[in-house]
């Protein structure tokens, strides 16, 4: 991905996060590695509730793990669109959408 495109996507994500701040969560996240005391608990709970974030199949979220490009693309696109599709890797539909809509 080119540097200007990544810069644009990062700016868009920051704007989105600023416009829609997380709300206080009443329930747990459901992830074995995210306690109520975790500094990002409210943000993670908000993202899961909005179906923008999800964890791993082993029931963890890995909040200290760096976000990959594919994960970032999923978060960004899921903020605006609900994509369906099967086959291939979990991230294929997000890259296909990005290529189709913005020519990445």
C-alpha cells in the first residue's frame, strides 16, 4: 500500500475514533485476556458491540499485540460496511472491497 494511501487511512481511522467515542461497558468483553481493569476495556467492548472488532478463535483478544495491515483494513471497512463472503483467508473480502472501491 502506498504511503499517501496509508496516511489517508490512518487519518480516517483517527477521525472515526474521535467522532464515535467508546461508551462505558456494562458487561465483560468475553475475552479471557481483557479484564475490566485493562486500560482499553471500554474501547474493546464498544468495538465488539459495534461488530468492528472481534477476537481470536481461542477466546482471546491479544490487546497488546500490534494490529496488522489486514486487521486494520477489517476494522476500517467494518466501521462502514457489513461484508459477507466465504472462501480463502478471512481478510480476502476486505482487500477485495478496498481494491474495488478505492483501487488499492
